[in-house]
């Protein structure tokens, strides 16, 4: 899920390799040896998702069909786009249905995100809608001024306690929900400075503020159709990008979006750790787990950019005991200084790993171990992958690729990833200064 882009950058040499995980020190050269100057890096930051529910730091319904340009931050010099799609989810009484299509894109001096959710019911039917569309657009004019807009956001047959809404609704329209809390329609928040412009549009945002007959915890929030756009002018050697997620399944009808997904913002976190956690996960016929915790953080300054992402999985059970583990933890780190010296580190650790029929597999299994599973496919453990541009490293605690007809009825081509952390340094292509 991480794209690569063409650029003038080339790796001139590898300084060292560390067996503790994978550690690379890279020196980068550009079209001109004096190309670097403290001019700004212009980056684009669109993201979108369909539904999301949480209370505090606990995820009740993970973001559906999340889409972003987190792998490039839009500094490649070429227009980029990404689409996401997901079927509806049923987590009573919070949400039922809600098929989602999302899209994000950038072009010259513009970033846009859209989220379209169809046929959804919330709060045991108190709120329902045929279609909900969120649109967020950020632009920069010829004078360098940022502008934001939510134009294009609308509802189709939105029904709240018998009141029907169609078309656009005024921003930040609040409606009380008796004995429950309130809901905000077309919730818009924006920020514009000389260095950035951002806007988030949440078409439905439910806030549970009192005890209720639905049994929802006070503090519970539900968001439907969220779109965020942004553009930043950053002063740093590079942008640190990446993400982390607990699980992802692709291929056939068993496809599942990333769980406990956390994206490293292109503008950085100023050293603050962002966390997404999920108490448990059950993907029928594939896997179950206990708590999934994913973190991202980065710090961008004028002379140094650095970051670290992690993914931790507890009590994994893959394919009814084929693979079990008490804890799996993937970690990736990246840094780059003003001389463009890049350090990348990827490492993985296990506690209590066991693979049925393979007693040789222990917690000390080497990086990039692969096991051929007769009548099923290939199992990868502590998989560490390098990317060329953006220059980065990705760690997957476990990956199962089904490539044989099997008695479990799993489709050929099924790809199951558990514990994924990715990080990279994005340096814009620059000509001689």
C-alpha cells in the first residue's frame, strides 16, 4: 500500500549495516551538489474515511475505506490520487450498513478529499440516510494565500428523529438527541496560516453526553463521511512519512481494511506520539487477536527530520492455531540531517511464537524467515522490506500468502499481514539552485 515515485535522487553509498534489525546509513546526492537550500517543501495532505466510532482512545468501529497520500505527501512533483472502498459494517447499536467509497488527490496548488457513504443506519435507527457525501478542498492562489472549501458536501434522505434533510446543510448544524446527546451535521473545522491551510468536514458527528437506553458509554463518538484536505509549506531536510496497522487481509471476499490504522501526518507531530488501539479483533475463518496498538510520531526541524512508528499485536491466533503468539512488535525508525545523511532502522520481536508443525520456530527466529506450508502457501516472519523512493523501510511481523488450493477453502492470492510498520524520508526533487 506504499507507492513509489520517480525523482532525481540516487543513493550513492551504503555506510553500514547492523544485524540488530536492519540499519542503513545512506548518503544522497542530487542533480546539483549544492541544490539544498532552506526554501520550503510544499506538501499535500488529503485523507478520507467512511465511518468511525470511538470512546477515548478505544476504537469501537475502525475507520472504513481509509484513503490518504501518506506514502508520498504529494511532493513527487506529479499529481497523485488514491481510492478506497469498503462494504458496510454492523456493530449494534452504533452502526449498520454504510458502504463507502473514498478518494483523495492532489494537483498543482490543490488538495482534495471525498468520502461517500450509502445506506447507513446509526444508533439503532435514530439516524439513517440514503447517501452522505463529504468534500474538502484546499487551494493556494498565485500570491501564496491558502483557501479552504467544503463545497459539494451534501445529504440524500437523511432522517434524524423523523426530520428529513436533503442537499447541503449549513456548516456546524447542531441537533439535540434527547436522553442521548447531540449530533452535528456538516461539521467543519479549518485552520489557515501563512504556512498552511487545512480543513476537515465530518458530515455526521454524534456525541453521546448522557447515560442512555442504548447502553452507550458517555463520551462515545460516531463519525460518518469524513474528508480532510491540507497543504503545508515546511522547512526541513525531508518529510518523514509512514503508517502502522494491526492487520490487513486482501484477496477475494475475505478482504479486510487495515485495523487500528494510524497515519503519520506529513506536517509531523512535533514529537507527540499518535496512537490507535483496538481491544480485540475477529476476522472469521482467518484470525483473532487481543489488543492491537499502533503508534506514529515524527519531529521536523530546519536541520533534522526524524520519526518512529510501531505496531504491537497481542494474543494472535491465525487460522485456528496454525500460528499463535503472545506478543508481536514491529518498529521502524528514520532520520535525515541537513547533509541528507539518512538512517533507517527496522526490527521485529516476538514473545511466545508458535507455528504448528514447525518446532524450530522460536522467538529468536531470524529476520526474513519464510516457511513453505504444504497445501496452503508461504508464511513470512519478521519480514523487513526496503523501498527505493521514498527511501524507507517496512516491517511486517507476519505475512501469509495463500498460493495453493487448500482444505480451508481460502482463495488463492489471499494475503494476510499482521503487525505492519512503515517509515520513509520524502525529499522533493529539486534542480540546481
